C-alpha cells in the first residue's frame, strides 16, 4: 500500500493559517502531524511518501508539484493534512473533505479518518464534506482526502493542535488502517 502524505502549505513560503496569540502556523503544525502519520504507517508496512510543497498542480514551478508527484508515484491513497481557520473564533472541530461524495472509496477513507480523530481527540464532528473545487482532490488519480484537523483560530482547538500532534497523527494512521481493513 502506497500512501502519499501532503502536509498543507510550506514553511518559509506559505504559512497557511496563523494563530498570532501563540505564534503557530498551519504549515508548521501539519508538517509535524504528517511526519507522525508517515512514521506510524511505515511501522505497519505501508510505503509512504511525504511531500510538503507550495505547488499543488503546477502553479509554482520552483517547488515539487504535489498532484503530479502523487500520480507519478502511483500512490494508492492521497492524504492532505491541514488546519482549519475562521473569522468566528467559536468555529471549531474536525472535517474531512472529498472531491465527490459519489466516490465510494474516498468517502470511506474520509469517514474512517474523521471517526478516528473525533473519537481520539473528542473534537466537534463537522463531518465529511464534498469540495470539488480543491485541486489536490480534483487532480489526483487515487482516492484522496483533505483532513481539516481542527481550527487554529479556536482557543480549544489550537491547544489540541499544539499539544496533541502525535494523537492527531495516530488517529489519521488508524483511519487509514481502518479503511484498508474495510476495503479488504
């Protein structure tokens, strides 16, 4: 099983969402979570490629093209990891995005990951949602999900993101193994 792991954004180039109060960035948090996911999935025998880049589909040619890399590597699954953000500080929780809910495999993977994060970290369950406009979901050729782990702009969620990154990584990895078991 080949898993392509894409922590969103790129430290030093595109920080993604930021929590100024704590001085943390989405790119930094998800880089650590992604490395943990890779470590856990390697332990169970999966081949993982972790790439964090500011070039999703060719728009920034100075950096690795995420979609082309995943497709060229012939990944079986694609997981993009992000932190959510909102102007409303009360917005919180976890949601996992798919290109289309008609994609049975991507939706099953999303549900497995979503369930593990919510169960493990007790985040608000914002569900699995369809997002056909996201390049990493639209341009990849394998079941693909984008995990919005928690809100970096919410006080409770940012504490989880700063202090329980390993638990997020384990939950995502368990979601992948749950999906593989489901798929048979």
